[in-house]
C-alpha cells in the first residue's frame, strides 16, 4: 500500500480483473504470490478447521489493510489482464 501515493480507500472491485481491487486513484491492488490459495485451503479444507489464523500487516494505513481483507474474495480465480 505504500506504493499507492496516498490514494487508497475506498477500494472497489476491478471490473476488468476479478482477482484484484482498485484504489480510489484506480491503481490495482492484488494479493501476492499464492496467498489466495493458502487462504482458500485454510477456509475450505476440514483439516484446518481448528486452526487459528493471525494476520499481520506492516502498513502506515491499518484501516486500508482491514478494508482490503474484507473485500478480497477467496473463490475467484486470478484473471490477470493481458497488457
């Protein structure tokens, strides 16, 4: 989020890429690496049902991080747009 140059919340869904969100300045925000796959496994696989998960964010804008966590969806597949 520190790359967003102060243009963060409110975040919205990207109509062209279901795997990412957009800042209020229309900059893309996406989950890094295989974070979505790991979160899917933790959420949907019964072997993890008794595991407590902690989330840490190193950001100057914790409210932005909390908003993003509520808006990213696990069930979508990343569809990176071809540029």
